[in-house]
C-alpha cells in the first residue's frame, strides 16, 4: 500500500485574526467576537481570554464576567467569508485537489508529490505563502490520514506546524487526552471518564470489543482513531456544489400569498437539509417559470449561513426583484450554492443563546418525528414537492416528500 500524505490546515482563531488584521491595535489584547448584548453568544475568542475560561458558544454575559477587560466586537459574517475565500484561492492555486471542511479549515492530499519536491518543504512553504498573502496566522498538521493530521494541527497551534512521520502515529497520540479525538463529544467524554479512560494510550491498549460494548457502534471508530488507523477520504471542493428544490403548480397561479408560502416552505426545508449535512451556503438563487414557459432567475452572494431567518428574507427579496412581468407562474425554485462544511450553523453575531437553543431543539424534533413535524404557520397547507440535488455525496437527485394535508 502506498503511503499517503494528508495535510490539515486551520486558520488560528479565525474571526479574531481577521479583526486584528483590520485593526492592529487589537493585537495581543483579550478579544471576543460575537453578539454584543448580554443575551448574545461568543462566536470566537482570543487565546488571551481562554485562560479565564472563555470559549466559543458561551453566553456573552458569562464571558464578560469571566474576562471583563476583553474587547467585544460584534463581527461581520460577510467580512469573514471574504477572507475565507482569499485563503481558499491560495490553496486552490497550489494543490491539485483539496477539501474545504469549513470556512477556516482545509485538507489536501499531497501523496506522490515527493517525486517533484519534498512534501514537508512544500507544506511549510504553503503555510508561509498563506500567511504572507492573506495576513492571517494558520497552523497545519501533516500525517498519513485526516484524523491524525487534524489532531496534530490542534497540538501545533497557535501559528505553527507539526509533521507526524509514518509509524509514529501511536506514540504521538498516546499521551493526549481522549477529548482530542474528533467524534468524542461531551457525552462520550463523560462516559470515558466514568470508565477511567483519560489518555488515548488507554484506548490503544483496550480490546476494541470492550470499547464497542461500552460506547456502541462509535466505539470501534474511536478505537481506530486512537490507534491512528481511521482513514476517511478527502472530499474534493467544488464551487458548483449546490442543493435545490422546485415546485411546479398544478394550475398556474398569480396568488402572491401562496407563492410566498411556498418559497418560505422550500427555503425552510433546504436550510434544514444544510444543517443536517453540516453545510453552509454562500449563494442563494430563485427561479421563476411563467405560464408562457419563459424562465428567469436571480442570485445573490451572502455570508456563509444555514439559518432560516437569514435565508428566508434573502429569498423573498430576490423573488420581489425577479417577479416583474405579473404573469401567471408555472414553477418556482430555490437553490443554495457555494456550499462548504461549517460549524457556524447560525449567525452568532446577531443571535442569542436562546436562538441557538431554539434551532437545536427544532432540528432535534424534526430528526425524531420527520422534517415537516415543525413548520412556520405561513407554510401550513403547502406541498414542498420537487427535485433536490444531493450536494453532499454525489448521489442522484431525490424527490422531496409530500406534506400531508
């Protein structure tokens, strides 16, 4: 088997670094980015605040109390999207194929590049190029698989690099805390603590069957990751990735109330699909087909998001700009493009902790009882029928389920 070389690149405290790039006076000072009100949420925080216990996702009121000397900035999603795209273009111009795992995180398969120049040297030069051309600090981990490389990046931070040579994966991982393993969330971590497992070394020494018995199906995956054996594939980044749905009416209509309700229902459905796939969109499109079969469409670039309450107004605005002929409409469609993986599933700069909790609760209800178990009142009675391209795994389009009436 040929040895792989997978690099993981992660922009350090991305939102914070962008703010410092724009305002050098913020360098080396405690800085928090997020909703500025007491009900706001921390989207990102500098290393200077972390020693006080501040972390992303924390209520801003708590963060202010823990670190009162911190400067708090609301942040601008559009600005961060712009800088993310700058780094994306740099990487795109230098590697044959890469994965954009989120707005600030990338993977690339550098296997075979030693035939032309050293992979280690290339990786270091790539990092320095990104720092020079974007002005942003970035760290990387390099190993034979994505998981070890991601963990290595975490250990390299801030603004550094770690290379894990083949055959040294287990010794590198052994002394680390088990919560360093991707997939070990709070519940799994607590369960491992109850079992007396704190270091990855203990997981390496456990029989895989024992871990599977204690944790269920994910136990085997966690054991493989602890031993440096899990090897998930690179998912190539393509600008054209999209997800869409269309509605052809049984009878052509000019009923604006009905059109509006249908657009909202489609947008709500697609946004939910984004969140389930841990994806964000940066391009929103609306399509209209009139009764004479003339078709028109309009799109707009937005800051990365998967939030209904941001996407719905944008879709409504595009429809208002587009619907100028005042003819009967045969079909309407909504499309989200420019998809990337994303952990910032809603706009943390505008929303409260209550809004975050509301989205999580609604999505959990939908997962348990079905996508249409929760819906806005305006969409009641509509049918979200159409074809939706699956942008997450390249499978053929699927038909959205009929909503029961």
